[in-house]
C-alpha cells in the first residue's frame, strides 16, 4: 500500500469532515473490512464511482488515513479519473449520499449517475 502523499504527489483525494465522519460510521459497522473507492464503466456517460467494502485492499491501492478511518483508492481508477477528487457527504430530509467533486469530469449524464473524463 502506498500512502496518498508518496512520490511527491499532492493530496490525492480530499475528504471533507462530513465524509470522514460517514466513513468512520461505515467502518465501525463492518469491522475487519476495508473501504475502497474505484470507478467502473457504467451509464450513458462512461464511468461511475464505486465506494464499497472489500475483505482486503488490492496490492497497489493507494491509502488515505484520516481521523479514525482509512480509505483505499484503486490506483488504476485514480490514474484514469480520480486525481484531485474531493469527497463530501450531504444529508437532507429525503436522502444522504457521498458527493464527488471531480476536477477531471468533462461531462455527466442527465441523472448524474455517470460521468466522462
């Protein structure tokens, strides 16, 4: 596992305090598993974010350590679409979700489920 700041990289992914709090909650509910972020082909615009649990990180995952949480980022996804990403978590009366503010995004589908780089 390589830390986010290795090889002179600037902060690879920024995580807001609300997103960090949600990651702490998720990890507390799934002890022994790791939280992992990647992208996969999907939707009408090309890619979608996937944040899910894995039994262990992949060998070449990047690691972000926060206050009480750890997020692994798929290195291939990072190189393709995640460099400079900011992750937030927003809650309103009807929903709660991670929000991805991505400077690499060139477009997105009408419903916002997928994006292109």
